[in-house]
């Protein structure tokens, strides 16, 4: 698919049906919920810009398709400038008030894939994992969010379905609007048990997003004009014995976990 439209994003988010909780109740449908729909539409407008400004917002991939410019792996100064202009266009849409637009993680995924040989130090398979994940993220133009491993995270044994992970309490932005969750290791935890990075779909069984209560602020354009369409809704996640498959670039490798930035 490559670069997507806003309608594609909204329809995909609706079908995703991730477990989102807000104000003590499970959200039945994110794109129509009074406290969530306006921000979902604002994010959709960003994707529409890719259709309206094709040359500025997308680039031609090796297979002849087009992908969002934030996924580019720059090989020249001009390519870096093109990506900067694309990111500025998205930021200007909200005056910089949307906390985590999708380009935030797209650039990070692209950078990790470009440095895929680094991940082979932990396991040669992890080099292929990050490279494959980048291509999948670019192909689907996912809206991703992220969080970090904490002391509550429990790493279980590896099974046929993947590594079993459970825990929670980790803060996450853009919680109700993301399709993918990327979990990074924390540099403050130096033991092998917490040296783990992985990505999972937001509708993974057992995964819950518990959003901060907006107390209705996002429902009034007059009283809260910014929150009305730019509230990324910070929340926390809870996970119960979820299996992480072939989306692991780091596992039990403290040196990589605490690599210099």
C-alpha cells in the first residue's frame, strides 16, 4: 500500500478494535467517541496531506511505490532536507501541539533498520527482524506509539508462539490512536531480564490501554480549542502474558540496552 490516506487510517483504526479504556469504561469505537474522534480526524488530516502533496510528503521506493517521507533513509543532505520539510508541514498543521505524530517513530524505525547490523550482535536473526519490521511499517504506513520496559515487566520463557511478556504501568502517548506498540528497553535497568525490545499490534490479546481522563475537555471547541483536536491522550498500558513473535531486535543483551546515544 505505501503512503496512505486519512480515510484508510480511520477505517483501519476502526477495524483494529484495540482495548481502550477511558473514564472507567471501555471505548466501543475510537473514531466516533466524543473525546477521541476529533484527534483521530486530525491525524487523518495528516495522512491526507500525503495524497494532496505527493512530492513533498512522500518519496519513491526501490520497488516503484511511494512511501511517507518520514520513512526515508537519507543518503544525501537534500534527502534530509526533504524529510525535515515534510515533518515541518505536519507540525505546522497543529502548531506543534500534537504530542506524537506518526513521523516521530517512523524516523526511528528507519534509522534502526539502516543500522541493522548492530542488532546482529545480540542474535543474527534480530538484524533481519528490524529490517523486516521497517519494510512492513513502511508498507502499511502504520501509526505507532512507544513505551519502555519497567520493573513490572516480566519476561517469560520462549514458546512456539514467541517470547511471553507481561506487566504494565508504562506510560504511553497517542494510546487510542495507534496501530502498533513499540517497546524499548530502559537504560536505567541494567539486568538481562529487562534487556528487551519488541513491537506488537495494539489489538494484541491481553493488551489494554488505560487513558488519562480528559474530563470532557476534548469535547468543547470553545473551552478547549487545542485539546478539541490535538489531545494525544497519554495513558498507561497493561499486558497479560502476550506472545512476542518475530518482531524482537534486542533480547537479554545489556550492552545493546545501554548503548551510547
